[in-house]
C-alpha cells in the first residue's frame, strides 16, 4: 500500500483499515497497550533509571504491532533483528549494496515465517493477518498479505518507537516535563506538538501524477519529489513561532508527520495511543524525570530519534 497508488493502493488499505480505526483500536488495543506499557515501565523503573528506547519504546512498538497483526509475542526477538536491517535499508541513501542485501534478506525471512501461518488460521484468531487470510470475497494473495504486513509491522515499529523517544526528549530538553506532571490532561496536546516539532520521519517520497508548479518551480509529470516533513512542520507562514515547542498551540495537529491524503499513515491512531500510554506511565512513576548524564542528541535524516535516551526519575 505504500509503494502503489490509485485503486491498487486503496484496495490494500481498505482491507486493513478496519483494524486501525480509532474506535476499533480503543476496544481491541487500548487496555492491552496500557497493560503492556505498565509492565515494561514497572520493570524499567525498579532502579529509578533506564535507557528508555531499548527498555520501553522499542519493545512496546514491536509487541503492539505483533498483537494487531495477530502474531505471537514470542516472535519479538526475531522481529527486532529483522526490523533493524529493514530500517537501515529504507534509509540507505548511499545505495550500499550490502545494506540493501541485508534488508531484502530480512524481508524474505519475515515472509518465510509468516506464509505458512496463512494456510492454517485458527477459527478463533482475531488478528489482522487471520482476517485477511480467511476472507472469501476478493481475498488478497498470500504475497500481498505478507508485503502489506511487512509495511505495517516494520513501519509501525520504527516510527512509533522513535516518536516515543522524541516526545520524551522534547519535554525534557525544553523544560516542559513539569508542566505535563502538573497538568496530565496536556498529554494529547504534547503528543501532537512533539509530532510537529520533532517528527520521527523527516521526509516522504512522492511521484507527481501531473505537471505542477510550486512557488514558481515547475515540476513535470512523473517526477520524484522528496517532501521535507521536518521543514513543512516548521513553516513560519503556518505555525506561529514555529521553532519553539509549545504544547497546546491551536493548529499543532496540522503537522504532516503522518503524511496526508490517500497515503495517510494507517497506524496514526495506534502510534498516538502508545505514546500517550508511555507519557501517562512516566508521569505517574517519575514526576522528577530528567536526563541521566548529558542530554541525549537526536540523530538521523530519514528516521530521526535519540540513539539512546537515558533518564532517571
């Protein structure tokens, strides 16, 4: 669904959309995400300090994606390894053949693990993969199911884990953590402003379906355009004082961090749910949360995140 367009992309997205609607997620995943997040944080903050990316952000993102798809959490270790290689391949702007090869190998290994499960789906299985495999009307092929599951799984892991880290980093680096502790109801506004201010994905690639002129620059039909989300989200003509982190700004949700139009991110509601759960859990456990040692630094071009996020509370 990510690399196709028109009716083909819509067909793929429509097949999966029901599992990612806000109301469906609230019923099927809301309590689960909270419970899983609480368990990770309980284990993490036993010693009052941790490296948040490895101990909370990434495992929560992996386990949530597996649960939506209906895959066992016992796959988390393998998925984690595959997704590291896949993410590196997606951001392989230098065209390194070895990086590309490892990414393809990770995708192939995922397919080898998933395809046998599509042939023997239990009647009581409610995960998205089982629902797609059991359809009688206009069923996707196994290859189509696996390809779209790959995008849902690996796309959801990298972006969500990064945004959990970016949101906490934003609060700590700007001094807003205390305000969130004092006013937990700010949580949704904090999430939207963090998505605007420090998006996990800095750019998206689009192909022009017709000639277009933007700011006096003519772009021919069929061109490849690299759209800079990080720049658009700080457009001073749209966002007042755009370079400042200001939770509660009226138009924060106008950000483009989940894309827009037909290619709007399928997992946007789930990502917000996971980020919100981590913030709520940290506020309850660590009202004095702070960087442990020197503040972390955000790194990355295509995918931007703190490599490590060491905090103490």
